[in-house]
């Protein structure tokens, strides 16, 4: 019987300059609180967390109109 490939991996290096693995990890754990600890994060989860972190940071730094 074939088993599905394991899509979970360790945390990848961030691709955004100025963003650390710790920042992404903290944001990912806040985003996926309901998924953890039963299901480890996938590569897609890590990428989504980093993109969301960057978007949130940029939105908070926008000047008020």
C-alpha cells in the first residue's frame, strides 16, 4: 500500500529581507494555533505566515490620512 508523501518540513529560511525565522515562527504559531500541535506546519503554511507577517507589518507602517 502506498502512503502519501510527507509534506511537512522544518521551517525554511525567510525570503524577505529583514525578516527573521523567529519572527515568522511566532507569527505562524499565532496564525495556526488551532492546527497545532496535532498537525505540523507544511511549507505552504510557513510561506503563508511569512507573507501575512510582511503584509501586516507594511499595513501598520502606512501613514494615517
